[in-house]
């Protein structure tokens, strides 16, 4: 599991494929659950960026210490889900 420092800006990325070919889903959704269990919900094209065919991302500011969980979901052309988690540690500065 990745570990970051409090205050970091982290890029959460998902790649969607059909077999081995990168392909854009019709819609992409991202949910991020912070250590306080508050949920941020984002979607393409308003708050998730499509940087290349099949590649989507969202930059997230890490202002709370603890565990974050996130989940990308593609629908339509590519129906896929990818989840992850990481830890944010307190810094002395």
C-alpha cells in the first residue's frame, strides 16, 4: 500500500482496456473515501480528466491523516471497476 505525507497532491489514475487495447468507456466515475469516511464523488468529463485514450485521472489533495479508499468505474463500452487504497501520514512540518 502506498504511503504519502499530509498535504501531498496525489494523482489517482485508471486505465480501461478491452483485451489489451486502451479504450474509453462511455462514462467514468470515481469515489474517494477519506479517513473521516466522507465521500467525494467525481465523473468524466466535469471532474475527472481523460489524458489519453483509456486513461483517466483526478488529482486529490491529502489534507487528512489516515487511510483513503478509492474506486474508479467505467460504464458502457468498457464496464470495469478498479479499487485502491493508500495511507497518509502526519509530518512534523
